[in-house]
C-alpha cells in the first residue's frame, strides 16, 4: 500500500497540520476562561512557560481576595512577567473566577427549574379586592373572605396605591383600576378610612390617565373602571376630581353601553360577561352564568366569579373561590388556573432564546402534561385560543401525535371573530394560530391551510391599518415575512434575546407579572449566546487555517464560501459541545463547493476522471497518479480531511465509519460526472433520470451524513442501510435541488444547463409555460418539505431524533438561502447573517 501522495493522519493526530482533535468541553465559563487565559499567557508570560512554582500562602490569599472582589484585579502586565509565578497566578485567578461564574449559572438554572416545575402566580390586588367584596351567605354585612380584606389593609403603598409592580411605582391604568377596587372593598365593610382617603387621593392625582386614549389599558378598562366609579359615587365616596371630568368618563361609558347593546353575537355576550364587575345590575346574571366552567369559575377569573357571587349566589362559584383562597391565602392571582398557559409560554421562550437544552427533563414533563390535557380536551387548554394553538405547535414540533382536527372550530375567520378573543381583537391569539398553521405534516390538513390563510390576512391588515396592540410589531412582521421553515435557530435566538421582554407581563383585566423569571431567562440566554460566539470565532479561525494549509485558496476556479458554510453549521448545530459536528459540516461544505466548481468550470474531462479514480483507490493512491496540480490539491484536501473526520466519527460511534464517508464522496463524484457527461453530449434526461441523479449531485450527502455521527447519538450500521435513512436524505435533497432550480433557472439557462424547470417545459411539448413549470416545482417543494417534517417528528423510528433533526435543519437552511434569490451565488445576501451569529455582540436595551 502506498499513500505517498497525501500524508496519512490516522496514527498520530497531531502530526498532520490542520488536524483538529475532538475537543472535550467542560462547563461553559471554565472553557472560556481557560482558552482566553492561555491566549494571554502566550503574550504576557512567555518567559514563564514550562516552569512550575509554588505560590506563597500570602500571595494565594491575595489572589483569592482579588477573585472574590467586586473590583477588577490589576492587569497582568503589572505582574513581573519574568517570574515563574506569573502563569500560576493567572491560572488561580481564572479558576476562581470561573468557579464563581459556574456557581451563579447553576443558581440561576435552579431558579428557572423551580418555576418550570411549579408556576408561582403573583397576587392581583384587583382580583383580591373583588373576592374581598363577597359577603358571607346569610350574613350580608360580613365578608366571606376576611383574609382578603386583611391583605388589602396590610398592602397599600405609601403613595396610596395598591400594586405589586416591582419595576417602579409610576401610575398607570392598571394601578388605578386595582386601587379603585381596593377602595370599594374597604368601603363596603366600613374599614380602613385612612386607607380609603389615601387611595382616593392617589386616583385623583392621576385621574387624567383614565381619559388618555394613548395609554395602554387592561382588557375591558373602559367598561370596568367607569362602572366601578359609578358604584363608588353611589356609595358616597368623593374623588378629588373636577365634576366635569367624572361626567365625561360616565358619559363615554353610557355611550359604550349603548353601542354594545346594538351588537348581537356570542363574542359580545362573552365579553360583557367577562367585564361584568363594571356592569352590576345592568346585566342578567343568569345569562352571565352560561359562561361558567367546570371548575365553577367564570373565565378562570377570580374577579368575574366574585362579582357573580355578589349578585347571584352559586355553590360551584363559591367552591372555586374557596379553593383559590385556600391555595393562595389572602391574595389571589388574576387568573387561575393559568399553569398550563404559563408553562407552555416558558417552554416557548426557552426554545426561542436558545436555552431549552438546559431544561430538557422539565420541558418533557410539561409537554407530557400538556399532551394529557390535550387528549382529555381539558378546558385549561381548549377554552383559550392562544393556549390551544401554542400547545398544538409545541406538542407537534416535539414529536407528540396531535391532530389538527382539534382546531376545526377555528378553521373559519367568522368562528374566531365570534369568540371572546376575536371580539377583543386579540393579536396574540391570531399570531399563535398563524404559527400553528405552519406546522403542517399532511396535504390533507385543510384546517391548517384555512387557519393560515385567514390569520395571515388578518395580521397583515392589522399591520397596515390600526397597528398591533399588545405585541411588538416586529414580532408580527417577522412571522409573516419568515415562515418557521426559513429561519436559522441562532439568528432567531439572537433576535429574540435582543427583543426579549424582561418584564414579561401578561395583560388581562389587570397586569400579571412573573416573579422575576424572565430576567433569569434573559441573563442565562445572554451568557449562553456570548459563550457560544467565542467558540464559533475560534472554530472559524481553525477553519481558515485549514483552508490555507490544504491550499484550497489557491484554486482559482473555486468560490470561497467558508464563512457561509460555517454559518449554516453554527446557526443550526449551535450548542457549544457539538463542535465536531459543526467542523465536519463546514469542512465538507467547503469541499463540496470546491468539487462542484471543479466539475462545473475548473476541471477537464481527464482531470475529473483522474479525481474519481484517486478516490476509488484512496489509500492505494500514489504520488505519480495526479494528472495536474489542481487534482493533487483537491484530492489531498479530500483525503486528509475525510480521514481526519472519519477518525473522529469512528471514535464517537465506537466503530469504523471511515469507509462510509468515502462511499458518500464517491457517490457524489460519480453523480457529478453523469451530469458533466449529459452536458457534453447534450443529452436531455427524463425528469425521473434528472431527479434520481440530482438528489445526489446537489451535494448535501458529504455535508449532512458524516455530521450525523457527531451529534452524540449512536447511529447503527443497520439504521444507515434502512429505507428511512434513504428517504430522509431523498426528501431533504429534493427540496434543495428544486429550490435551486426554481431560483437559478435564468442563470443556469444562460449557461446552457438544463434543470427541472426547463425539463418540465421541454417534455411538455410546448403545453407548459415556464411559470406553470415553476408552480409545479413549488408544489413538489411543499410536498417534500411537509413529508420530511412528518418523518423527522415521527416517534419510534430507527434513525435517532437528533440525527433526523440535521436533515430538517439543512432543509431550513436551503429555504433561507434560496428564499428570494439564488443565495449561494449572492455574496452580500448572507453577510449580515454571518456577522450576527459569529461576530457581532448582543445589542441589549440599556
């Protein structure tokens, strides 16, 4: 055997320049600190390299003091670089700092886990006040829940308001509503006269906010606040406000009541019941009780349920209030139960900002519970549009078998508009429905198609006309512009982190704030993303050296696409510990680009045949076998890189997989040769011939398939030979081939190349136009993408889920790259994406 042409790298990994051994990663902060400190040591402490010295106890104490101080330690240049102590001192500093960071990170993760396991709902002064107003049955002058009255007495702020907002004590409509409710509760039981006086003065000082239409208001504020104001005036309370202002508010209320009376719909009836606290005797309370749920509540709202009890005694409603007061004590939340909505929202947030992998067991528990609720058609999920749509999307995308039939009641826009959320024009619900509609895995899911059509149109109308209430406009615009199958995870993570609402409030009839959990999520996401970027930057430097060491930059015919190849890896295979998978993906991406260009423009027929013959020989090749220097560079780069990656993959899999990697490359080269021969002979293949060869020649095999071995799952030889493995590859490559053909039709036509679009037109005998051919291709893309997603999400298959995910990730990359143009041939198209993922630091609001 002879391999004198290209040096072997397998016996001694470090002998070959450019080889990169698998890098074991400790916990994130330690790795960053260690890597950066080593870099500084080479600069600052070169003279100390190779020496070991014990540090005196007094110096050690000083180092520990510096590491634990709020202040920065002195720059390393202040330490005498000529002493052997320099490297040791820095290592001590780095180790102790990293240890502190690790402790903080673990504490933060523990707090998040606690909230994931048990949602802590904050108290609502508004709802607590209404529960406090419920009289004891048979004793109308005695409160049924005195503990709620006591809470009101004990929790008034110095400024006279009642509010649980930790972000500042500035007045808003939510605080005014809560304060007025607490004042009414105390007045009802003739308690806390000083509290009442202070509360009335707080409302008086900020009464102008009530009339300001530009200030955001809780749901139903314009109905509830004037109604409660009228109730307070009727009770003899006097507000330090001009009578004309009070008259103006009450007049607007009366006009709104007349407008509501003129509307007849289920949504309107539901809304009037939902805001019934402000309507009192104006309502038929028997009609209101039609909206009572199985748990005895009205809309899971303590305030609405309490208002109903004040006017219309009901055993089930009282049981509900007894239950929540028993559970929460003197202060009740604004909605209960809200567990499933909160937990699913947290899972969604964790996925959107890229840290869900840290909480996999907790997420699995939440989704298992949500699936159980889904199968039981539990009201906690099914009665709320946004929760139902979010549950469907998250469950399906995490492999749970959920049917879109459960969304059939929302297939038509009219049904949504006739619901409470529709009547409220709730943009969040519409957006959740739109996102759910895109998770389609069958051509027969017409329900999702219908939902997607009307919800997308409604969101577009909202953006063009009235704007979007309660949601960032950017979130709606982004969802409409980029369907989830055209997004890259790490790009999305960065965008979501930079626009993350650390406040995280949920506006209902009053504001619901989580107990600081969003700040914890944001802090962990920032730390995680920043650490990842340091890894990506180092990996890109390694890849740049690899390109130069293998002389790939000397090939004049080859496009230099290293950063794009690495972007597709880093933006999707983003966890820091999957470095080997990213490096494999990126290196093979560069090599497939080089080989593709070699077959397209760079190589003669003799050179192409020579390259294939060399790959067939592999270890048996000889230094005299190269017919040109170009062939030598291309083959040697292939040979050394595939051997290196094969060695790494074999070590991960605990079996030899190098021959499979060689077979993948050989299969690609032969398919490219077939296309080259077609073009030389001007042969026009059938569509079937073209696609059978094209799914291979599109060159995704060497990029995706070797990386499957490096994602931490055992990929058995039997799985590689299974039909499922082949089908995953076929569907992914079909999407890529057809997307490229559709977007690159004009360019390739000008080069005299045939593709699927031109073949459809040619074989139609003139009956099909280019536009019709493109439409047919688009339908095939949609079908292949849908079938691929269904196979990826299917449970109990032979290919591990983590491996199947790579096929889907590549499909998403292709959809983004070819979204509006032939992106791989447009250098400027992806420049900002490269910088965003790899180089640009996060831009957080100050």
